[in-house]
């Protein structure tokens, strides 16, 4: 199974293009190899279009504290020019599951903090064709101070481990830490791949195949988002998953 993570920067580019880039992000995501993809900082109105573009089931959780009242205005402004809202816009974290990855059996969410921004860890349990369960958890930790990021990562590691029990588990996303390996060791996690603050950790799994961290080009040669698209194949000791 190939898993990947990408913080999409609220649909913005580097340098700014001041335009709706949903179609460009959707095309870039659809063209890349992955079975399960974790996204962070996603405009909530992107869920449906991304699912249609990729043929994936989309499981979402909101990260904005303002849920329904501000959404129509945020959507109007954000679509016209995502730079006007930036990180103050409505946000969500998504897990995209292509059919080859299996069937979503369960979705769980845990709020890590409410201030200064709502941060969550959420996860899906996938049932594979062979009948074995595997959990995929998506995290976007607080970005500063570093102690807050570390606290979010530790809480997410423990929460995801409790959800998964003795089943295989991947925790990936934007950890806002350059090196989370020390945090995961005590909970039985192994660092599988990462680039800057975006990482993939696993329990009962190892990295297999090519690991990548790709700068994604957009229209006119700009960079889509300010993070790289990070992907890795995961496998256990006996069976490729």
C-alpha cells in the first residue's frame, strides 16, 4: 500500500497567484501514485471535487472553530482569492481512500486543542481484501512553539495507538517537528519516511519501495502549496499491504 501526505496550504501557491487553484491541485493529486492520502489545510468545499477527481472516498474533519456561520462567506472570498484569507480561512483535514486500499470500516476523531487553533487527529480503519485491518491516522500539529507541536504529536501517537489496538497503524501528516522519531519510539512506532516537518510513522509496518518528497508544480511554474508531497510504500514483515 502506498500512503502519502500533503499540506495544501489552504489552496495557495508559492509565489501567490491570487486565483482559485482547486482544479490544479485536484489534477496534481489525481496524477500521483497513492492508495491513501492524508491532506491538511484543505478548504472544506474541496472535499467533493477531490473525491470526484481521484475516484477516492473522502473522509473529512473540520479544523476551523467557526463551523457553519462563516462558511458561505469564507467560501466566497476563498474561491475568489485564497490569499485574502490565508490560514484564517475555514480549514479541514482529509483522508482520501482509493478502492484498491480497501473499505473504510470506521472513522474516529479526537480534538487535541482548541486554541489558538483547533487541532485534531482523525483516523480510518480499512478492511483489506484479505480481511486484515489497518488504521491510517492523519495529524496536523500546532506549529509553534515547538513544545506545543510535541505535545500534539505525543497525544496523537497515544490516541491512534489506542484506536488501533494490536492492528497495523500508520500515522502521517504535518507534525510541525523536524524529528519526531524520539517521540514515537516508546509507543512502538517506527519512522518510515519524512521531509522537513511532514512524516510517516508506522506500527507493525516497514517502508518498502521508493520513498519520495516532491515539489508540485502549478500553473506558470509556481509551486502548489508550501510543503512537498511525501509518499512511501508500507509493508509488514510477511505480506505487502
